[in-house]
């Protein structure tokens, strides 16, 4: 979590979210979004398509926390087909974290 000011992680499950949430707090990051993707795509109604760094701030300002951050309801399960990993579910969550400026929570 020391590499960048914006971090994207996927796929994440329920247990991953709990760990990332605690780590984000410890390392001075805020969760901008935690949303579900179905088959690697966001829903058409989702506006979280970042074109530049300002897209994150706009998204964060436009939507309340409850709408931006949806805790995963299941864990990620992976199985192998011909030795290649595949997800067992049709959808997974992704999370986007932002480093706090001067350690101040926004």
C-alpha cells in the first residue's frame, strides 16, 4: 500500500474486504469504492469509470458512502480448469483505495 495514492484490487471477497478495510485504516487510506462486477464488467448504471484522477474525487463527492462501498457478501472461490484458475461465481467485488492527504480522513 506504499506504491501509489490510488490502489485497485480485485477480486476480493468478504474476508479480503475485512482485511483491506483494517489495513487501509492503519496505512492512512480511504475506501473510495467497493463494488460488484459481474463477469468482469460494471453494471451499465454504474458511473465508476475513471478517466483520470479527478474522476475518483467526483465519484466520492457525488455518492454517499453507503452507495459507493458495498461489502462483499461472499468469499472468492477459485477452481482450476486445465490448470488455469477460474472464479466459481459469476461476479466479484473490486475495491479502490485512496491515500489520505497528510493522514487526514476525508
